């Protein structure tokens, strides 16, 4: 279903999402719509309990909400056309006068390496008027790229609250830190959470784009760490670019002197005990007009800093520094410290084609974590990693489930319809590990019609004991879209059709 351009996000909204990790938007349903929705939701909770993953079919108005042009336009802008509504969804009920704990959502009880690029997003929908005193979701802006709790000095001042009239929703990067805030109003508060996934990697902007140039968005919290190199890379990825833009032209003597002065000042500032100053210094080095040996060495050392924003800026900065920068990140990838190796993987995933040989070699490393990180980065490099599918297929038989899962995901993201890939992923649908199985299903969904060879295995996975394996297999059949895939999917859906009016109190009539 197409989306009108007026419902797509603007450049400034997309810049806000890239930097801050969230947007607050509103639907325009009539008040009577939300009155019906809230009345039914309250009745279901009181009589039947939380419907969990059956939230959408149980509350029929929610399907209308998820199809609202503002929601569809926002999701299309961030995740591209053809995005996937994930099978996991949940109604959050908050009547506690105490705030919840800060957290990032897990993957339905499972763990995996988190993407900086927006492959995933969430909608948090508020069906009732939600003033601050009713306890809306709290969001910590800009923390979607931080694995640890790297909050600013004044946490309460920086916290954004998803407050607004009925129909307000927060569109958030899946990996942002968030929590429930204190409900001081003594009334019921619902938040309805839905997860969405990007199926197709971006080939260009999918929002109402007027300029593909990155510009720092207006209104950022003054205490947010500088992470321009990260933001620029994510923005470029959303615009369809892989790897850093090549430097154009050569500096004259005055330009070289100015760059050397900037580098010297930034390298000195890396020794600051202040984490924000460290991050800013690393970001300044990332924006030098060309690779300098002293800057490469300084950023290499910064990869091991305790300050995660500074270390992450170093990884993305090295990605912009040509062969020398890639070599420095490659050494960090294969080091013994898991945290540094993980950060290096993000840098290599932003470094473009130069990173592929380094990552391909790391696939044979003895350390499980290094192999996982290398497979992750190869998947992020997509078509640039074409040619490494054979090694990744081999890793589907690795003894470590984390490696098998990473290899399956990478194969789906590279997306090359090479002979044998669909069959190999189809075989992974019978893996002993559930996370490998449902990742294989998602990978096959991304392959689309090229995964037709795996349709028999996908049909078998519709009977898997794990709910997400079953759901991902059904989604894969939809995206494969061939005649036998559609026939199998329709048969499955007809047999398992949900009736939203069947309850313990109303089993058959009327």
C-alpha cells in the first residue's frame, strides 16, 4: 500500500530520529474512536488479562490505528516500503507511582548484536490522553547507539516523555534506552507496543527528502554527547550509501597546517577526564580532511577507553581514514577484549569495501566473539560482501549457536541469490537452537522470491514449537511470494484464523 508524500517524514524529522532516536507524532482519529478502543481494551484486561501477542486481532481498532497514514508514513520513512510488522506485540499497563527501570528491549528473551542502522523500530501507542502525571514512557535521547548506560549529568532534565492526547505515539529506534515513568494520577494508563522490521536495505531516501546532505538537527539537548561521525554514517546509509565518501581534492599547505593543529588539539583533549570532552575530541579527529598517522594511532587507543561515546566515535572515525584506519580497526576486532571487538565491528561495518578482506579473514578466528562480530559487519556491508557467502554458509554448521545465528542473518542481509544459499538457510530452520531457526526465517524473508527453494522447509517450520519461528516462517512465505509459497501461507492462515469476538463468556453466539 502506497503512502502519500505528505505523510512521510521530513528531512528535519529524519535528522532528529537519527540523532535522538525517537519522534513523538499523533494520529487524528475522532475522540469516539479512542473511547471505543480504550473501553474494549479495559474490558479485555479486566476479564481476560493481557492478550500479549494476540493484542492486534483481539482489539480490532488497533489494526486501524496501525494503518493510519501518519504511522504508515513514519514507518515507511524509517524502515522503507514493505516493512514487516513483527509477531511480538504487547500491551503495557502502568498504575505504579514509582518509575520503572531504564532498559533496552531484548529480542523476546533472546540476545543478539544490536544494529546502529535502523533495521528495527517500535511504535508505542497511547490510546488515552496521557499527561505527564499519568506516567508516559520516558526516553533517553541519543542512547540508541550506547550499549551501556551513558547518561548525561542531568538525567531527569534530558528525559523525553511521550506525553500527549489520545492517539499520540512514540516512534523509537529499537535499541534506545527507555522506561515507564511514575503514574501519579491514580488512573489506568495503557501503552501498546508494536515492533517493525526493515526487509529491504535502503537504495535511497524513503522519506520526503529535499536534501541528502547531513546537517545537525535543531534542538538537541545541550548535554548530548557529540557523535556527528556516527550520525552522518547512519544518515548516509539511509540515503543508500555504503562506506565513507572519498575525500575530494587535496589540501594546500595552509589547509594541512590547520588540520595538523586541529589534530594536535583533539589528541590532547582525548586525555581529558571529562567523558563529553573525550567524545568531542574523538569526533573532531573523525572529521579531519584526511588520514593522519598520529590521528589513526590516537583513535586506535581511544577504542579501548571506558567512555563508550568516545570509543564509538573513534571506531567511526577510523572508518573514514582509509586503509590505515581499517587496519587499526581490524586489529581491534581480533583483540581479546569483547567490548573493543564489538565496537570495531561497528567501525568496519561503516568502512565500505576496504573492510571486506579484513572481515573475511576474521571469519576463521578462534574466538567466537570475533567471528560473530565479523559476520555482523559483513551483513551490514550487504552487496559489498558478495563473494563471502560460501564462508558464511560454512558457519551455519559452527558449534556455537551465536555464530550460526550471526551467519544466517548476514546471508539474508547480503541478499545474493546464489545457488545453495536458500537451501542452506532452509536447513537452518531445523537447527537445534530456536534463535538460529527464527533468524533463518527472517533471512529467507529478505531473500524474497530467490528463497523459493526453501519453501518446503518454511512450510515445515509453520509447525515449529517456537512461536517466533512459526511467525517468521509465515512472514518469509509472504515475502517469497511465489505461487506455492502463497498457497501454503493461505492454507496456514485459514486454518489458524483468529476470531476477535470469541471469549470465555462468548464462545459461539451470536
